[in-house]
C-alpha cells in the first residue's frame, strides 16, 4: 500500500473531521524550482480524492517566505481554498 492509498483510507475513515489538505510552501522547505509543481499536484490530489470519495476537501497553503509569488499561488487554488 502506498502513501496515497493510506491517505485515502484515513480521509475516508475520518471524513467528518478532515476538512482538507494542508501544505507548507516556504523557502528551505520546498525546493524553489519544484514549488509550483508540488502545489499543482496537491490540488490535483484533492480533486482526485473528492471525485473518488465524494468529499469536498479544500487545499490550505501555509506560506512564510514563499518561493512563489502570491498571484502564482492563488492562480493554482480553487474557490474555497486558501
């Protein structure tokens, strides 16, 4: 079982307690040149899980000293994310 399968199982089991996925996108935490790819993959993962599980997971981003601009970050998010 891979990590995505484990994540899916936990979200399904605790769906009433898990409002979404949270990621930390800060210089030194995420490689600068990979930050946008990681963010897009995180949003895609939330969409995939929502479709498969019938959930409404949001994506929350914690940024301090972000490797991407605010407009780049917001451009990847969906309504209701933050």
